[in-house]
C-alpha cells in the first residue's frame, strides 16, 4: 500500500497558473512560489458573485483519527465530479504537530492537497512571518524597558509572550534578561506555539492589508504602572510588524490531487485558538466558486463553535450547510472500546457509543441553526451491519464515503446529498444563530457556551482569571466574543470524559485579551498554549536520502 507521500509524489500536478485560470484568476494576480503554489496578490473583488459555504466539522477526536481534512478534500473533488464549481478553504499545517504526534495536515490517501511536502514544511513562509512579527514586538517591549521605559510599563503586567512553531514544553515559562543590566530587564516570560499567537488570529480575521495594520496597532501588550493598557501602536512596533506580514496576508493557492483549487491560508488550532482558515481566503474562494468547502478544527464543540461565534459574527459569513465527519470507530471508542479493539465488529458498542455524535448534531442544528449531514468516513474494518445500525440511529442524512482510497469518486454519494441539500434545503442567513449575544458579559458568554455546547453544570474562575478579566473590562474591552481554550478530546475540560458528559464543571484558569483579533481567550482546565512532544514524536521516523528526498513525512 502506498504511503500518503508516495501518492502525492505520483500525482499529475498541474501548473498553478492552470488551476488559477479555472477560477478566472489572471496571471497578473498571481505571485508564484515555484510552479505549483502561488499567492493571490489582488484578491479583493475579482468577481461579484458569492458562492455557498459548506462547513466541515467533526465529532470529538479520538486516537483512531476521523479524517476531517481528508473528507473536506474528497467532498470538494466529488462536487466537481458532480458538475459543481467547488473549491477548498483550509488551514495551513503547523510544524509542531508535523514533527510531533499528529503529523501533517494536507489530507491523506487519494484525498490530499499538493504539493504535500511543501504545504507541511514551511509552505510560503506565512508561519515564519507571523513568528517574526510577533517576536519583533516582544523584542521591542524588552528594548523599551531597557532604554528607560518612557511609557512606564509595569514589568509585572506584560501580557505579551513569545512564540515559535514547534512543540517545546521547556519554553512554557522562562526568565529573560539574565546576565546583568546589559542583557535587558530581568522578568518572567514564556512561549506559545505560533498557532496560538494573536497575530495568527489577526491574519485570519483581517479583510485586507490595511485592516491588518489597524488590528496590529490595537494589540494590548500589558499595563502601565497606572493600570492603563499599552498597545503595540504605543510602543511603535505596529508599522514594522505590518511590513513583515505584507505577503503573509495574501491567500495561498494550491490544488487537490484531482486538480481542483485549494486556498490554504492561516493556521490557528481550534483547541487553543479560533481554528478557522483566513477570512480573506474563504471570501475570495466564495467570489470565484459556486460552492466552497471549509473546515473548522477538531470537534464541533471547538472549531465549529468558534467558526459561528467568532468568525461569523465578525465577518457576516454564514454557512449554508454543515457536514459532520464521524467514523464507526469513533462511535465505538466513545462507548469505551479500547483502541486495539476498534477494528472488531461490535454492534452493541455502535448502539451505546452514539452520544458524542448525537450531541454534536444537536448543537449544530439547534444551537447554531444550520442543517447538518453526517459523513461516515469508512474504514475497511467497518461492517455493513454497523453502518446500517448507525444510520438508523441518526435523524439527519448520513452517507458513507471512501475518498481516502478512491478520491472524489469515493465521496460521490456524499456530494450528491450535499448538492441536494444546498439546492433544496440550505440554511438561510436568518436561520443561523449563535451561542451568546455579544452584549452579554464575559461570564454570561462563558456560561452559555459551557451549558449549551458542553452541557456543563457550572463555570468556575481562578482568582487570577477573575483579576485579569476585571482589568480587561475596566479598560473598556467589552462586547467581544470569547475563545475558549479547552481539551479537544471531550465536551468537558477533562480529556478522559468520553461520550457526552453532563453537569461537569468548566474551570477557567487564565484569561487573555486579544484586542487586535477582537476576542478574549479563556483558558480552561489544564490546557497549554505551548504543546510538548510525545515519547515517540513523528520526528523520530523522518530522514532524508542522498537525493534530497524526504523520508517518513505523513
């Protein structure tokens, strides 16, 4: 059996100019990064039309894998086989997971975006530019303290941390300025992964370069000695940061294995950030396509909730349909079946393990008001009896798909159901609703998400979280959405609570203001914004041969 990397290398890759031409993008609007990838340089108002948006989300992730990106790619290819002018809008992979436990994020099997190696490893440099812009601000903060601190920054209230695009737990909490006065001001600091950077969120929520420049200036880096917020504009860094990001704001264009357009831009995680590809890329794709397939990270309680409550409220985008990815194996896992036994037929486990899947469907249809189709990503071990049992339990359309092994052809039935629902039963803009009102207090917003989406019984706040929240409100930052950083493995903040737990406690440990992005981050439970490496990270299996060919990338 061929690996993902081998399949990608054997693909009939078209010149990116040919892919762009299918969308009506002229060569003058392309900035080429070699023959197979490009940035769109004049992305606004290339067309007057607006295509329909399909949101792909998933059940709570399991160790067996659900294949959300693979399903997004397969659905896009299948829609094109059905005569629909469809394109993708996906996130860029972070190299932290690529070299960690998760692997790449370009799809898999015969439902991939290519060039797979480039996409998973540095791509067009967006992550590097975001890290450099972020860390420039960090350097200018410390330089300001060192050079006399004319803004009277309170070194105990510096909220801006540093970032890098790699999993490194040793950098979560550090001390900077060691070695005497010539090395700067001694203070505590720390690192987050680039995907959690506020600048990543700003890139993904900005409409254009000038919107980006404005948002960068609004970043709050901390407080002065009088308790007043100090911004990146105050410290004089925002202009230079925008210079670094002048290309990173432009959407990237690549293709699927079957030669269909894929916009891949921005890469926030959904467990610690807002989990959506860029507004600029998605809006551009909708201008140029009849249907755009986009995805939100991890389970629907994370990525989809933030897609609706943050991205949709901020942008006016509204999906016409949601596709919820599940597997027979994920259902059995949520009934308590061990990973080693998931390939063994077990009808009883299918019947008892549907609670997680049903909860996600209920949230999508009843809380957010969007019609939902379930895509069962089929594995060879699934039996017809298990698939039929699952279909009979669900009260929404449920379609099996084999795109991993068959590409677009394997998702043809799914595409037909999606196409039919888009034509006959699309969710209208007026039907889409949200988990909370922007006018609610932050405590009310957290409570509404916790009780309506997670089915928690209570929300508790650490003393530090309450103090930070009070400072944020006192400074006038009210009416913003919230972005809950929470484990992806459970509806609760306990990653071991499988299925659909109810009545649990959501513990808010930390609060962070992302004024430039336009939301407030609430860190729940033991969630970390800088991941660590596992005992056996993917990096252990990677190498390069004498011809410069990569080995072990997946």
